[in-house]
């Protein structure tokens, strides 16, 4: 019988915005029970992010919250109260994993940091996600961080944009947050695997800055090998590389070696460009784009994207159409791969969204539960703790009720 690989794993998620929620949503997609701990007064700030869709009943759901919180449960705890702290401690005692991405030091001040929660147990896997890490005394320790700040600090923004004479540009929204969330999940799985052998949990100190510096491999490799700083604009060693216009839009390709260039040259009807010293090597082509680019662009503009891709692929050149979100949503290949789940939301109806890209041979399908309403699981989750109803009501910031 097929099952999800993380069934039976309980995750307590003291999280907000993107990095923590993205990490735990992937764990939830793999079958983990993820309990999202939120403030009673509004919950995760992304619950009100735009865009929003409104149902016939007048209730609205935020797309920015929907993208990172499917398949979870929500409980509300007032961590400013003794009862809320007590309930949180009891809840963590039932968990295998804690994921939190609050500002460094915040949970320690409340008495619910890693050292506090593991004083009486050593098997807890605790992932703390932050901008610059939790090591005290370092130059950037304790700095607040959002995605854009980390992308700039890590050098990703420096190499993003059209050319060196234009300002840097931010890459895709949420890149640092989501990449760090994935890396946190990877380390959580390593730690759970190791716990099976040793019985020991651990603290996982996940830094967005570390993550994006590791991802910024190529500029750092160039600096290590040449002492030079590469910036926005064309590569010095590989060409063509980028997006190129066809009759109905753009295609994207890179020619990483001269064998591949020989194939491109033959495909566009200019085989002599493969042997001409001005165009035979990547460095030569990069130094003088006018030596090859007019011929290539003229060939492309006579063809649709589909035609150009078909001819280049037939010649052995990997290439792709530059798709927008509507192209991707309608992609038959992704549909056949099962990359989209159809989430049935109680207020706004069906929403078709991409899920974590798992393709395991004997796994059950990725679940398609909608995002939890704030505090919807208080009764189920918190009601099982050793607190009386009055203390639970104070812990949650309101009377213990089942959300609609």
C-alpha cells in the first residue's frame, strides 16, 4: 500500500513569511503533520498579502499565504502569556521537529529556545532559520533580514541585470527565502535519518546568507581562479548565452563549448562560423558578438519559438522556450507529470497550484488540503495537552473553539 514518506513525523512550525513556511510546506507535502503556531491577533502576516481571491460567501484568501501554507494545521498561541508558553512547551514535547524563523534571540528571551526545549530531551531536531545565522558575536549576528537584503549581500543581485552600465536588478521574488527553506528541509531529513542511528537530535542553524553565497558559485569560482570580479552582462568565456527573440517571443539557450557551437552554426546555415577564428571559440564570440549574432538572430526571427526549438533540438542543441505563467499553467508535460494539485478551498473553490516536485516510485500522491484558517486546529491539537479549559483559553488568546 502506498504511503507518504514522512507520515508519522510531527513538525511544530513557529514561522512566518516565506523561509520557514516554504520549508514546512514541503515537509507537509511529503506527509509530515505540520502544526503552524500563529499569533491570535492576525496570525502570519502573509495571511493578508495581495493578491487575494474572494469567495461567494465574502471570505477572502491570500495568494501569498496560499503559496506557502497548504497541507498544514493552525493553532493560535499567545506567547506573551505564561499559559501560551506552557502550551507551546507541551506541544513541542509531542513533536519530532521544530522549525522557526523568528529573529535570532526572540525565542530565547521567551524561554523556548533550543537549549530550553532540549533540557529534558536530546532527540529533538530543531531548525532555526535566520538571515545571517545564530552564532553570537559575529559581525552580522542578529541583523534582521528579508529576501532582498540577502540577495544583495550574497552577490546575486550584483550579477543580475542586463549590463554593467545599468543598475543591478533583483532576481525572482523570494529566491533567497525559498532556497533557504529547501536547504533547511534537506538538513532536517539528514538529521532525522541520523537520529534513527544515534537517537540524538540536533540544532540546525540555517543562514540565508550562507545559502545564497553557496548558490552564487560561478562568480566566486571566477574570483578564486582569476582574481577578477564578474558583473552583469555577457559572460567572458561562453557565447551565445541568454534569451533570443523569435517571431513570436523568446527562446533561452547557452552554448557551453565549441562542439555545441558547431551544431548551432550548422543549424542556422552558417557552418563556416564554426571554424572562423573570430567565432570558433566561446571567448572569441563573447569578445565580439557582432561576429555571429546578426546571423543567428536573423535566423531566429524567421521562425516561431516552437520552430526554432524543434530545429535546434534536432541538431542536438538543448534549448527552451521562455515561458510565462500562462504557458506553464497550460503545459501538457507538467500536467502529465502531475506537478499540479487541485486544492479545494472551502471559501474560494478550486485552486490549481504546483506542489513540491517529488516523484517517488511507491509514494502516495502529494496531498491537496487547503491552507488552514487561523486557529482552526486549536481544539484537536491543543485540546490534547494537559491544560484545563481556562488555561487553554488564555493560551490561545480566545476561548477554545473550532474555527469554521
